[in-house]
């Protein structure tokens, strides 16, 4: 092999290594952990409401909980998602308005601070499933594609279990 070809091969190899070191935005230090959902009953097609009273979940609605950890140097934002088990996936928070607990959609999504974490748990932030087509029973598993502003789409497995 001639010197020119060796130099070209080394240059190509170095270029590939540099691109691999940069990584994709999905490797930006964002981790999704401890993902689970409550059991839920099917209820047909339902449109996203934006605000719902807290209490017994209406048929066709459910919630996913998790821990979002951002080890990266910049904040990221959970914007929404998609799943085959529900027609609509929204980011919600539970808030106290007067004496009534309500859920409201976060149209701007949920920020995960740089070097920090956000816990989605009952009575707080959660991923709302609307228009569930089949009952979600303890032990069931399904995938959800979570959409992040910087990390892009991350597919995670959800286990249905009792709280």
C-alpha cells in the first residue's frame, strides 16, 4: 500500500472516530429510569382536554411515571410522546386550585435541568395517556416514544403495576 493510501485511510479513520466521539443528540446525557404506569381501563377515543379534575381516572385515561436524569451540560425538555396503547400522549402536572386537585397539560413540556433530574410521580408531573384502547393490567408491558427537545426521540418500555 502506498504512503498516500495509508495517509488517506488514517484520515478517514480519524474522521470516523471524531464523528463517533461527538455522538448523537440522543446520547446527550439524558437517561430515563424507573418507568411504570398504573393499571387503566379502556375507554375509546378521547380528545386531549388540557385540564382534568383529579380523582378516579376516567375510562380511557392513564398515567406513566418515571425518573428523568440529565447528566449533560445543557437543560433538555420533555415535549410529548406517542404509543400504540393510547390515542394522545401529553405531559401533565397535578396542581391544587383552591381545595381541588386538578391535572393540567404543560403545553411547553417539562424542563429537565442540566446536571439534574425530574421525578414524574403520582400527585405531581406525569405522562398522561388519553384514549386507551385496551385495558392496562398489572404485568403488561408496552413501549412509549418520548420526544425531547434536544435528545430527540427515546423509546422506553413501560411496566404496568400497582402504585
